[in-house]
């Protein structure tokens, strides 16, 4: 038999068609489509188009961050960062479509929605497809209302208010800490050692008041409106904070130290009480009463003189008599006899004085 060029080409094409797998014939295929942008926490509709000749398939939808890579060969291929799994059992065959809904939690950013169709009997994947969506960050605000100066009377403890807003349906965790202010602002997200206020969830319009104790000096309050709880949230096992928090706020507080107390005037000792003073010619006799242990000092002052005429050390409360006769070196005339009393801690009384006239 003589083969023509046309016959040879036709035979080659037929052999290739017989050897090709079923997926290449278009008998088993799946596609998924949905919105290009979504908000977190919302439920968003997606359309699944399916065409198979298996007669019994299960369709599974998974989510995967674009930064991790494209969808895997099977729905179980790690890593899948988000745990929600949608499955649908379909025992019909041929082309059909249906709607499904997907909830998006976790970090914002580009994400794949992966669709798989696999045989319910063998478990083999017969078709797979993906679509990409952008998970937008939640919209919200955060502010701190704190005193600019904390009085020393408060001993470093002060109250401040965290308030803000979150778009409807969003739940985020609010955290705050305080550290010495060195001129650098708060970080984009909390550091490892952050806990000064326990995290707690907020939504909608929120306002909460907290009390903190701080060391003296300028202190920086940092607050973050983070991401929802879950596998990657504050109570989960993964990352503790959204790398793209909704909002960050800060405030500087001057915690003043207690000013040093200026020493007040030392209390004086009780002045000696002059009971009586008598003068006979050139001699003066004075009698004093003191109420505690100490030293009694009596002086004669006047006419150019300032002379100690008596000094007594007393161990108890006592009545003391002082006698002095004017010497020839002192001129006659009016003098002031003055007594002061000093106690053991060196406090000295005001003088107790009387004017006398010596001949």
C-alpha cells in the first residue's frame, strides 16, 4: 500500500488523541469566579462552573495567600493559611454551575481561592482552578486621650481613654503599652514584649478607659487596633498581630517626680520660764524653770557687754537659780539678763529676757 502524506498525518493525529488523558479532552473541568475585591469578615458569593463525566464528585474550596504560591495539586497540599473549607457533593454529570459563599478572615492582601473537583470513590483530583481576590484591610480609626502631665500626687498612676471606630461587621483586637519616650515613635506593630494591657475585642464605635502605672519621666503610650481572633489571633497559636493593623495611635505623657521637700524650720525648744529676778545693789538673782533635759545659758547684755554669767547642764526638768554680782570692769546702769535653753538635738529656745539696773 502506498501511503500518501495526508494519510500519514491523519494517523499520527488519531494516535495522539487516543493516548491523551481525559482532562485534556475537556470532559473534566472546573472554574471559579467572584469579586475582585472583598472586605474581611464578610460573606462573598462565588460561582463554580463544573463539567465532568465522573458522575460523582466533591468540590472543595480553599484559601491561600498569593505570597505563599499558587494553589497546590490537591486541596490538602500545605500551606493553607486560612482554615475555612467549603465542600459540595455533586453526583450529576455534564456541564453545570452553582453559587457558593466564602468568608475572608485574617490578614489583608492578595489571596487565591482554590477550587478542586475530585472523584468521591477514588479521591483523585479530576480538575482544579483558582481565582485571585484582594482582601482589603478593615477601615477604622483610633485615638488616645491622655493627660499631658501626671501630677506627683498620683504616684505615676493615671487614666487615659482609647476610642475609635470600625466598619460594620469587623471585629479587631485593641492593645496598648507604655514605655519611656526616647524620641522614636511607636512601631507599626507591637514588639515581642508588649503586654501592659490585656488584648480585648472591639467593634463599631468604641471607647474604653484604662489605668496604668508608669515610671517618672516622659512616657510614650502606644496603641494598636489589630486583627481578629482565631488561628493567628491573640488566643491562637500563630502570629499574635496583624502585620497591617487597622490603626496605630500614640501619646506622650510627662510623669512628674515628687519634688524634694524643703526642710522646714526646726522646732525650737521650750524657752526657760523666768520665775523672778531681784537686784540688790550690784547683785542680780534670777530664778528659771525648765521642762526637759538640756543646757541653760544666761547672759548679761548691755553697755557694751555681752557676757555669759551662768551655764547649767540639766538631766531632768528643774528649777535653777542664777546669782551674779557686777564686776568692777562693768559700769553701773541698766542691763538685760537673757536666758536661752538648748535641748539634746541642738534645738535652741527663744531668749527669755528681763531688764535690770545694777549699781
